[in-house]
C-alpha cells in the first residue's frame, strides 16, 4: 500500500472510530509513523487531506461496488442488483464509517457537497438497474430511494440491524419488481 493510501486508510479508520475532530495531522502521524513532511507532500494541508479523504471514501464505499456489479455480464440487471446486494451485505465495517461521514457532512459544507454527490450516485445507480428491470422510471426512482433509505436507516437504529437482514428486506421490497 502506498504511503498516500496509508494516510487515507488510517484517516477513514480514525473517522469511523472517533469522528472528524480526531482526524488530525498529529494523530495520523502517530498512528502511521510517518512525518508531517510526508503528509504535506501528499495533501498540502488539512483541506487537501479532507478533500482526498472524501474522494477515497467515495471510491471505497461507492465506486468499487458499482464496478463490481458492472462486472456481471451485461444485459442482466437483476444479476447485477443481486450481486450488489450481496456485496453490501458482506461489508459489515461500513456502518460506523457511514455514520461518521454523515455526522461530518452535517457540520461541514465540503463534506456535505461530497456526500450529496455520493448519495445521488448511489441512488442513481440503483435507479438505473431498476429501470432496466422494471422498465418503469417513476417506480424505479421510488424503489431506489426506499432501498437506499433502508440501508442508511439500518446504520442508525439500535441495536444495529445485521446486513443480512437488510439484504432480506431489500429482497422483499424488490419482489414487487
């Protein structure tokens, strides 16, 4: 793993565990064992790091799932959706990070803009698959939002909802398609 990726992976771990206020240059240097010079070389400062961290979050928590679903043979949107459900259900480490990014976005405009883009991308991809499956754009838009909100809601209720249960709920919701 490159030193840049180490900075970003460590930042996401600290963010998930303790929130954005804990993601400081000093903390990251201590956790990684690299110098502030390395940090500034890669990111230029805290603002550059935060921007890179949000982009890394988007890649790790959105783009890689879309790419994996798209690797399923073309023309089979149902199989791509099923693969996406299985991938999400198998990623138990996402809930804390998702909550932390949303808390950050509630108090920071740059994080909010990034999260709005990420949410739109996720919902848009679900909608695209559901349009291919149902052929009905309005219904697909509603179903995409419902499916996404079930996932996000599962991250916030106590006790936490196991992702396998979320996958089962999705299957039940989507059985109408």
